[in-house]
C-alpha cells in the first residue's frame, strides 16, 4: 500500500442533503444542530417525506472524517480512508467518490450489508441537522481496516462519531497503538454535541491518555468539560491533549497549547450551509501543520477553507477549488 501523510478512520455514509423549514424539523421531532441515529425503516420514511415536501440539494460520499480527508487530499496531501461499506450500489458510489479525490481505500472496506445513509437537513439559519442510518458501518471493526500505511503516516485522524460503536472503538484502539509505536501524531474530533451528550464514555475511551490535536466547536467544548466559559474548557481539555482547537462559527477559532493561546476572527461570508465546515477546517489545519506552517497560519487557512464551504450547499468544495484557495493564501502570505 502507498505511503500516505494522513490515515483516517470514520463512518462511511452517503449524504442526502435537503433544505428544510424549521416547521419540518419540529414536526419530525428533530433537535436542530445535532445528529440522531435511526433504523433503516424510519430513515426510508423520512426520506420519502423529504422528497415530497422539501428542497433536495444533492448526494455525496459523506461522513465527517471522509470530508476532512477530502479537504486534506485536495489541498495536496496524500491520504488513506478506512471505513466499512456494503457490497451494494451506494457502497460502490462511496468508494469511487473517495478514489476520484485521490484518496486511497482498501478492498477490506467492502463487505456484505447495507451502506449507511445520512439525511442532512439545512434549516433557514444555515444550521445542519442530521438523521443517520449507519447501516453496515455500525459494525466497523479491525477486520475492515488495513493498517499497513499507518506505520509510516504523519497523522492518524479519528472522528468522534465512532464513539457509539464498540467494534469501531476497538479498531481505534488498535490504530492508536500502532500510531504511538511508530511516532505517528494523533488528531481527534468530538464531531457533534450529541456524541458528547450520549456517547461520552466512548469518546473518553478513544481519547484515552490524550491526543496531539483535539478539534471541537464551542458548544462541544463546554459540554464535554461541563464548564461555563471557554477559558475553563481550554484549561481542562489541555490536561490531556497537547493542542486544542475550538471552532466558533462566524466568530473564527481559538487555539491553545502549552506554548501559545490565540483567537483569530472569522471571515465575512454569506452563509448558506454549515454542513461539513468543521470537517473542512480540520482537514486544512492538519494539511497546513504537515507542510510546516505555523499554528496561526494553519488556523487562518482553515478559516478560509471552512468559510468557503459554508458559502455553498454540500460539505465539500470542488476538488480544484481547494488548490486555488491554497495558492491565493500562500501568495497573500508571501
């Protein structure tokens, strides 16, 4: 298997995105801004209602860590994605979508079962609410992960959504072990307030004795640390984790480690869809660090990339757009 800079593990989900009304969310009993797990039958019924009454925006090979990996790869990094999809039409679409973005995958990812889906619901305030049927990805385990390229990677990236699955947590444990044995840095995202609220023990298990970079948004940081201020949250998060990155939507982002602490303001854009913004931020941030940029420049590039993502529908930019934004950023920094 080819050597890669980033080795990522995450859920494999086909995203179906809809623009919805607040009334629809209320009638469906969905909590805005969070992810809710469901079964296949309920997912199919919701999809039918969405198709009949709401504004369909498109389909993509989704999943939080996959979005991060696409951003990393499209900026010019090399990446592998470990996941589990069914041997069905959606599974083939999913893996082909990653391969088209120059991301390495493994045949081990393809197994018997149904590929997971996620209804991504974008409300008028641009907030994203997700209704997820994990399908076969809920059984992601060590058997579907080819760890070969992890031994020579620069970064291991883990999405917090894996915290709900015992077998996925075991796969993460094995990945962490290999990473530590081979000097590979580890990054993890808390992913969603719902994971903090309902899968806290799973997150604790995956974080274990800490990571090199922890990503979260402000709400997740406060919920996870059970604090009232961001300063308090940083103080607790840094007890285990070396560098903590807290995204703050339009307000920008704050970064803290033992050597520095700073906040950078966000960019003024017309926000349309917040889906995938945090994922893109993480991908750009890790790419920048991997290419020797300072923490401040890494944060600034990540704010640029994520702000462009929220300016359009869908969790990802066109592949060529990442490279263009990077070139412009480097020119301005020169």
